[in-house]
C-alpha cells in the first residue's frame, strides 16, 4: 500500500500542474481580451475627440432637477447632480420596499383566505400584475390615473392641509421649533427603555415559562413616554401648510406625480411577487400544526398571526431578496416618466459630455453596491430566523 501511494504522487502532482497551467492560460486569455477592449475603446475615444476619465464630475452641470432631497441648483457640479439622482433612487427604492412588503404579505394571506371573494380578488391582482410589463403599469398610473385628477384649484381635500391634484400630493411640512432637541433626546431614551423591557420580557419567559407581553408592553412604554415628552416640551414640532397661490400650491411638502407614479408602480408590481412568496410559504406549513390549533379552538386570525406567518415568512426570505434586488433595478424605468433618478440624470450628463463609459460604470457600481447590501442584510436575517433541525 505504501509503495502504491508513493507511486501515485507524481501522477497527482502532474494533474495539479496541468490544472494550474490551464487556469493560468484561461486567466491570461481573459486579461488579454480585456486589454484589447480597453485599448480599442481608448483609441476610438481619441479618434472622436472624447475625453476619458472622471474629471468632468467637477465641472458645472447646468442641469435643472425638479426633485431633490438635498439643496441643489444648476451651478452645482456634475458629480453633485449625479449624487442627487442616487439619493432619489435610494428614496423611491426604500419606500417601495417597505410598502411592497406590507402589501405583499396582505395579498399572500388573502390568497389562502377562506373568503372566496377575497381570495379570488387577490388571485386576479397577482396574476394581472405579474403578467404585465412594469413599464406599462407605470404609464397607466402616470398617464391615466394621476392625469385624471383635478387641477390644483379644484384639488381634492383629503384632510386639513392635505391636497390631491394632477400636479401631485401636497402635505404639511414638519418644522422643528424650540425644544425639538430635548424632545428627540427623550424619544431616544423612551425607545431604549422599550427595547430593554422587550428583552427582559423574553428572558423572563425563558426563565420562568410565564408569558409577558414584551412587544406590546414596550410599545406602550415608548408611546406613553414619547407623548409625555411631546407635551412637556410644549409641542416642539410645528407644520407649514401648503397654500394655493397663482396656479399651484406653495409651501408644505409636495410629492410630484412622477415620483408618485414610480412609487405606486413599483409597489403594486413587486407586491404581486411577494404575495406569491407568502402564499407558497403559508401552504408549506405542515397541516398538522393547523389542525392542532383548530382542535384547541384557536381562532383563524390567531392561527394566521402566530402559527402560519412566523413560519411562512422564514421560507420567503430568499425569494423576497431577489424581488428587492429587482425592485431597485426596476427603479431605472423612472426615466420613462420623467422622474430624475440616477439613470435619468446620468443619461442627461452623457448627452452633454459623451462620457458614456464613465457614467455606465458609475451606474453599475451604485446598483451593485445597493444590491450587495440588500443581499447581505437579508442573508443575515435569513441565518438568524431559520429553524435549526435536529
């Protein structure tokens, strides 16, 4: 046996050397092709008189941008304008992820409801939205639904200071007043105490077996202390109401129709996919657990909330991660309805400077970073909530 093993070692070493040689040849071929593409691109850019590099990011942009989370004017640089687009992309993506998740869970639960009408309506919603292009949904929301709203002078009054018109939704703008800093500090303390109570309730249940309403108790502590802090600091949050002047509303917060159409479209489209994830997750729960809960006389709502959803949502995390990543990428369709996201602003920069390679590289880097962060967070969550089988 020993001689056989020794005699086989040269053969193993030869195979490893051949394998390394082949891998090195493939790597050299890939690098060679990349170099040829880079050199050809540089030569073509020089022939057309197009500068390469990222120096253009510091030049004055001269771009008008209607929606911006940070202060912006056309005298800012191209890099600053691109940052405005990135922030707009992050805003609409984050809001869409939150609301699409909520709506998707509701739709998924409705799909398996005992109410025939509710289940069929949810099924029609899912099958319709999943089989329509998102771009068509955006066009419908923007050009049909929002365009049919009245002119601002005849705006629909949702509540005092809340108006809905074809030019957007107008809301009161929160304004920090005297004592706001103290109020924020008090809210942070209230949140810390609520978390401490929630963790204590969990530890107490594990130690004694007695259940304490940790979540609702912590929520009550936070709400009570935050309300007392608000009253004690003499209402430190004011509001600036929108007022109709001229041909539109002035003041307050304005949600432009382009932003609203993109947000609504992303929510409706992604929620259909999340709803299917939740439906399949609920149906994957063993029937014996449901039968046991029914035998104990537990209501359908309690079974759904405490038996079905906690197990179903664990199963849906991997598929929902893909839906979140798709949502972020689908936000690039904002260019079709005029919302100034990263792709729209980047396209304008390309039109003015011809720096297509640099802008495309920046797009790729931003989308890759966002989706890698989403994947990391969801993978950590998935690892924490998975049931360890024995």
